[in-house]
């Protein structure tokens, strides 16, 4: 080891054709690489090799026989089977009554009834609008008279009543997506049918 320590301070530089002093970190030893002869190939018994080939041959022949046997068997086609939803739709169509043939008098009476109903609904809507208008006018008149009496009472009266509706709604938070978020993969279940 003392010899290595002595030489560790010296190293040969390619730029300068001489001996130069340097640190121990630049001076190191490489492992010894020795060549070795190639391994001898094992000789197998010809009977073992033939047995392996026979087994492989039998396995392939068995697979061929199985495929030929299944080739005669038809694969079921699921598309041919009628789904339950289609049965329900057919039942609904079968249960439908044929359209009723109305006489001219019945058609006329139904049209008049429809017109009377439309007039009634229009009148009801106009009356409702009139009631709302009257309420707003009386409210505005009361506020104006309150303003003449006291400005403070008027300001207090026009403030919204927060206790009138006690409704608390919590919805999804509107947050931006997280950058570089690696979403977890879901479980995948293979449900492919195999026909063997």
C-alpha cells in the first residue's frame, strides 16, 4: 500500500510529456480483466431430446383437435336475442287504442270549450296582474308618507329583511384544476367472453 500511496501523488499528463503532481482522486486502479475459455456445451441424451419433441408435438395436435371440435359448434350471437326493453315497447304498441273518430259536432264543441277556457285563463291572469299593481301602488304610497314623517324610519323600512328567507345553500366550490395532478386509474374488469 505504501507504493500506491507514493505513486498516488504522481500522474502522467497527455498535454505535458512529463511527470506532474496531482491529487489522489485522479489516480486509481482498474480491475484486472482476464479472458476465460468458453463453457463446454452440455451434451443431452438423444432419448430426452426426442421425448421433449414428442411432448411438444402431442400438445400441438391436442390443440388442433380441440379447435376442430369447436369449429363445428356455432358461437351464440347475442345481437339476435331480443332485449327486454324491446319487448316492453312492443307491448306498449299493442296496448295502444286506435284513435277515436270524432263527429263534426263533437269537434266543434271541443273547440268552443277550448276557446272558453283560454278566455277564462286570460281574465284570471289580468286580474292577478291588477292585484299586484294595486299592492305595489299602495306600498309606494305608504313609503312616501313614511318618508315625509321620518327619514330614519324610511331607510329602515327599505332595508331587506334577511330573516325572511332562512335558506342556506352549499354547492360545489369553484376552484381551478390542480396543475400536474396525476389522477388515479380506475379498476378495470375484463368481461370479454371466451368461447372455448
